[in-house]
C-alpha cells in the first residue's frame, strides 16, 4: 500500500491522508503526554516553526500503548499540547502503533529501518519516521531527540535549499 493513500483522521475528526502532505517532508511521531520523552514536544514544535515555511510538517499521533502514558481524550490531548508546549503542528486521532488493531500507517512504517538496520514494532513513545516527498522513510528511535544532528541533517537534505 502507498503511504500517501492510507486514510488518517485528525484529532478533531476531519478526514485526511499523507496525500494532503505530498508536497511536504513529514515527520510522523507517536506521542504521549505522560512519558519521560514528552519534553520532545518542545523540539518538535521548534522543527515545525523552523522548517514549516520550507515545506515540512510534524504529524503527531497520540498513542496509549506504552504503560498508558496517553490516557486522555482527544480534546484533553489537544489542550495539553497547545497549553503546555504551544504546538501548532497537526495532531491526529489516538492510534495503536502495534498489535491487532494497529493503524495501517504504522503497519507500513514497521518496515522502515533505523540507523542500526533494525525494523519492526514501534518500541516506545516518540519514535520518529521522516517521510520524504519521494516516499522514502528514515526511522529514528525514541531516544533520538528531534533536534539531534542526525534528524536535522535528514530534514535539511530532504528539503529544497
């Protein structure tokens, strides 16, 4: 399946897909409000502000699969992100990234390999997938901060000068 054809739903219930972002480089991140990595929201928003005008967008996918660290409703999640971190990037509905009811986007992203050549299940909150305009994907694990030179370099290379 083409990543761009997979139906998505925004956090406020609107239908969308990655086709709506076809002219952009997208960083898909499974997010959670009560995780040790939650402060990464700040760096994700910095990326959005810095690179958004050049054709980049972060897409946040709340997920409650890892120790129940995203227990809130969509409204509570949206308010938390906005009030606590001033996020302006799009948030999607809460999804499952692994298992029987896994969202189809994450089923496809499981094939993406990280810097160590490993693919498979999402291991924790704030795993990141950089999707370039040509559809190629780079995977960054949770411990790799959004402002890590590896991610910045990949974004810079994927965007026009």
